[in-house]
C-alpha cells in the first residue's frame, strides 16, 4: 500500500489540501452540469409540448375541412 495510514492518505505528504480541493471542485462541477442538463432537458420537452398543443389548436381552428357539414 502506498500510504502507511489513513491519516497519511488524507495528508498526502502535504499535497492533500490541493488534491482534495481539486476533487471537490471536479465533482461539484460534474454534479452542477448534470443538474443543469436535466433542467435544460425539461425546458426543451415542456416547450415542445407547448408548441405541439399550439399547433394542434391552430390546425383545428383554421382547418376548413373541420367546418364542413356532412349533411
């Protein structure tokens, strides 16, 4: 094993604060990016649903075939 104890693993010959800070920043950025991506995905899906409903409403209200009577 490269380290004699858990304490020496955390300290890493004086480089521990730098190394662990880098890991924290990396994982925080990774989690932040994942959360942001999920939010963007939800917004795109919601916008597509809204546009689809709007297009359906416009088609139903402006479609000349929908006003024809079959009698």
